[in-house]
C-alpha cells in the first residue's frame, strides 16, 4: 500500500516536516510494509519558504528583519530561476508571525508589519520578474501600513505603530505611496493567501481574526474603525483601479483576500498585487498531483481542524486534489472541531483527533511528536491493508 503523508504545520508545536515525520513513524509502527511518501505542505503561512525550498531548486538569501514588535529576527528570501524567469518567494510570517510573540505580547492594536516591507525590499534586490508573498499565521492587524511605511509610503511614527494608531493618521500620511509602488512596476506581485476575507466588516480582518491574535471585542471594534480610516486615506491618495469588464472603480478593501494577515493582503493589492490560493500554489509547486498519482491514500493534517480549515487551508486543498485523482483522504489533527457533515462535502473520508479532552490537549502540547505518532499508528490500523 502506498500512502502519501502531506500535512501542514501544527501551529505552535510542529513544523510541517516534523509533523510528516511523526505521522510516518506512527504509520510505520503499525504497517511497516506500506510505502510512505512524505510531502510537507503550507498554505502561505508559517513554513511556506521551507516547503518551497525543499521542492524548488533555488537560492536562499538570508537577512535580518523586524518582528511585530520591532525586534530583530532571522528572515529569508527564496530566489528561483526557471525558464529564464526569476521568482522571489517571501513568507510574511517570518516577520509578522503570531509565533514570534509570547502569549502576553499578543496585541494586534500595537503590532506592525514593518518587517514584511524589509523582506520585500530584499526580494526586489534580486531583480525578479515575479514576487510571491505567502500570507498567513500573522500576529498583526494594521492593514499592511507598517509594510508600506518600510517601502517609503509614509512616516514610521504614524504607520508602523500598529493598527490602533491609524485612527489618528493625517490625510497626507501616505504621501509617498505612489513612489513606493514604483519598484513593483513590471513585477508580477502574487499574493498567496489562506483565506478570502475582505478587509472590513463582519467577515473582515479585525472581526474574524483579531480575537485569535489577542484582541478583546472592544479592541477588535477599535481596530475596525482604525482600518476604515486607513482606507479613507488611501482613497484620497490613490485613484481606484477600474474593473476591466464593467469599467467601474474597484474597492480593493472588499477584494477576496484583502483581510488576510490582518489586512496585509489589502496593502499588497495597493502595490498592484493579485491574489491566488496559497495552498493551490504550493500544491502545484511541489507537484502534488504527480506525487499522489498511483498511490492508495493521502493523509493530511494540521494543529486544529475547524471551520476555517474548510476554506483555503491545506487540508481542504489536499482533499480536493486527491478527490480529482480518485483517492481517499483522511485528516489527522491536534483537535477536530467540525463534524462529518461538513467534511464529507470536501471528499474527506475521515477525521481523527490527537486530543479530545483537556487532559489529552495538555499531553499533546507536552509531547507533540509522541502523541501524534501514537495517533497515526492507530489510524493506520483502520486504513492500512498491508499491516
């Protein structure tokens, strides 16, 4: 039996590679005769560069960037040349990731995307034809204002102090935005997101994702107003692009993906970016369909399999691609928070949780490799024909 093991990272505990190795070890414990192919994945969030670096023949440019609170952290740009075209890959979570913050530091009213601008400046130095920016797993909610400031769009003291400060930003704070867009002329700027949320509203960045980053309901409402103010300033600074079909002005804050990474998608759209599905981009880059063709089962997974997982995340993308090849897929997650009715629509044949009780959750955090390995061994008893 040939099993492809293709998980995302288990946020906060295991990288995608570590998760794949733990799942493979558990599967081998039960079914040592099965052939296993490990294919760690990402949807644009943490691990995006590691996954692509394993699959693509490129050069990694190491640098130091600012984290959401302005501290120095390591970053990188992956530069790949293929068929005469150069692509620079950037992982925004390296500079804006929630994992860079301790629990008591998580405050999306104060965190900034300045470091993502530093990553983009490094990407531009490679003189690319295309820049691909992976979005996901952020600890920021500043509509990308910090990133734009790092690119020269406006003063850091007003744009790089977090989302809350945008409420008091003056009308001319983005006076350098047109100049900041200049270096991206002629560059295909691709925004690889794991969500399709708009910037504002009940499905926007502040309302949906702010609480996950430490925002209270009051702070989330405050951030909604501040980001709304930011869009007003943008409207006074830039002419809205026109829809090619209707000729009507486009509202970039309402575009799918504008709310990704705390509104970082919106700022990248202001620079001329276009959105793609992060997981689809990664699946194509690693040759997922070629890898799974001829296999018998695909096992995917992530830390928490919830309602967000059903839209744009790795598990949903893997299930859809496996279904196209006529293959069953199962999900092995730290916790499973959706029912069979929701997962069947994606073509998922089964979901399995590592932890179902508070005691099991604590144990999983204490020993993420061991508990995931043990659960994979039990899943193999159900699915392996070769044990």
